[in-house]
């Protein structure tokens, strides 16, 4: 699904810009590192709650995470 790939790419891009590993992002978001990897590969469809946790861990708003998608 195209939207999953767009979300995956955005999360990965922001994570890299902050120099966070998947493990660090998972720790900050309270999620498992394998789950973060699966989201970034567009293998999982994260809930809005999970996206909120990721956005807070990246120190951005949920609307910023989803803008342009």
C-alpha cells in the first residue's frame, strides 16, 4: 500500500536526520526494535496510537509526521 511506504520513508528519514538507531527510537517510543524495523519496511500497518508514540519519540507533532502523505 502506497501510504504505508510513504509513512515508512518519512519515519526513516526523520530518524536518520536525528541520528537515532531503530533501537533508540524503539526505546524512546516504548516499542520493540523489530516493530520499528517492520514499520520502516512497510510490513506493518501502525495504529494512530503507535504513530503518536513514534512522533513524540522523534520530538515532532503527529501532524508533522503525517504532513505531505
